[in-house]
C-alpha cells in the first residue's frame, strides 16, 4: 500500500517491483501528534524512517537556552540513515513534529540487509548524508559568524563601557579635587570677635558650586564679611568662584571700603569672565566695638537683621560683578545693636521649591529668622526647615550658603 509513495522517492525509484514490494511490506506505520519530540540529538538510533505525511523540524542545539532549525522535512523525505551507516553513531540532530506526522519505519537490521542486497542504495544514501552534512556545516558556520559578530560587538561595547568608566572615574576624581580646593579657599576657622558669635553654612548643590563666603580682619580692629554667588553650577561656576575669592583677598590688601573694593573686583572680573556669567557679591565691614556696619552690594540677596522691632533688610544698590566695567557701588551704613542678629545668605534658600513648585521665598525666611531662638543654631534650623519645605528625597536645586553674625546682649 506504500509502494506508490516509495516509487516517488528518488532514492527508491530504481528498485525492481519485487524489491519495492518487499521494502513496503517491511515498513511499519507510526503516527505522532504535532509538537512531539521524535528523536533527540546525541541519542542512539536503531531505525530508518520515511515521512508519509506531515512535517518535521530538524534542529540542532546552539547553547543551553537556544537551538537552530536546520531544515524542515516533508512527505517523501527520510531520516535516520546517517546514524545507521556508522557503528556506534548517534543522532546528529533533533526532530520535532511541526504537524501531525505519519512515518514508515524500518529497524536497523532490516536496513543493513537492504543495503547489502542493493549496494547502489548505499551510494545514494551517502550522497544524502553528504548533502545534509553540508547543510549542517553551513548552518554551523552561519552560527559561528553570527556569534563572532555578537562577540565582537560585545567586546566593543565592553571597551566603550570601560572607557566611559575610566572617564567617569577621572571626572569624579577631578571633582573631588576641585571640591577640596574650594573648601580650602573658604575660611578654615572663623575669627574670634569679642561680643559676637559667628556661624556659617556652605552646601553646594553638586560636588562643587559657585557660592562662597569669607571673613578676615580689615584694619583698625574692623572685620570684613564677604558672601557671593556665581551664576550656574559645576566646574565653570567653581572656577569663577575661585578667581573671585582670590581677587577679594588681593583687593582687600589695598582697599578697606566695601564700595571701592567691589568696583576694583568688578573691573578685573569683567575683562575675563565667560559670556552670560556674572557674580553677585556683598561686602560688609564691621566695627565690633560700636556695631557700626558699612556695606556695599553687587546684586546679591539683601542681608537681614533681626532686632527688637522685627526683621529688616539692608539695602544698597549695585550691579552684579562682571557685567560692565567701571561700575560704582553705593555704600550704606547701619548699626548692629546688642542682641541683634545679622544674616547673609545666597538665593539657594529663598529659591528652593516644594513639589508644587512654590518658592520658599523671602517671607518664610524672614519669618523663620524672626521666630528663631538661640536654643539651636540658626543655620542648622534653617537648613532643616528648607529641607522639610522642598520635601523628602528631592535633590537640592541650588547652592545654599549662610553667614550669621550674632551680637551678644550687653
């Protein structure tokens, strides 16, 4: 009943009718459902199979998690001959039913007898074996080429990642070094002023920042206070900050009045500062014995003084440093009375935002200063209030700097 199918297969087409009839009688019909694993790569084989109906996928394991489809066999195709031709040979691939499959199978012993009777079949089968080996070889070569490309790309990606890591480490090292340099440019120890208490806070938004402060003797027993803010963040702001700090100290050795000091610093900065950058800065000179404070402001946040009548601002007009040369800076005076608190600060406090994007603002700052009690440091308590306002987990948007001068009561 299978003679028609066998006659259509080139391998058996030349067999005499009686041989074909004998072959057909010795084939056993076997059926498998779709998805069934018919044989597995590496297993021993003891039969020769012809597909009478359906399709089979021949696959080969690529690695532990994937396999490659070598070819799809259909009606009239056969398999199992390769492992039967060689002693102790095993399956070279796996086979899975793509559809319901009908097979005609012959035991290995009967297959051997058939080849002995018809040696020409062995030649045809060897040709089939060679063809399949070439197919497998080509598939393996294609897989190797694909793997080679993937490995090469992975190697390139690894090199790029390593280069990025090295660059990142270099940048982080340079930022840490810049941070150390900035910290060393700020006063290590605040001067001791009889009758006064001094406290500071410096919190860059990044590793380095543009805020700065300073405090140093200014001749005749007076003390100079400086606070400033460079536009921007990061390394550019840090470089301008370092330049400005150095200029402040250099100019302070030649001049003592805050207005002329700012004018001299401005002329130096205006010649070299990068485009679209400027520096806000305030310089105040205190006469401790009398509390007399002379100050000039180059566009910085207005200092606040808390006295017995509430909180007041200290105003003086002046353009930020670096915008235009030959600027004149107005000087103003006030007196810090016993029990009063003078506070210099940067805009990182008043411009801090909560999740609703509301500003902390001048009113909240003045309210906190007005309600503050000496039981806790003003800088610490204010930083805590700002952090509560912005909300937990939110990154600091701008540098925060404070300088607080408390005149003790008589």
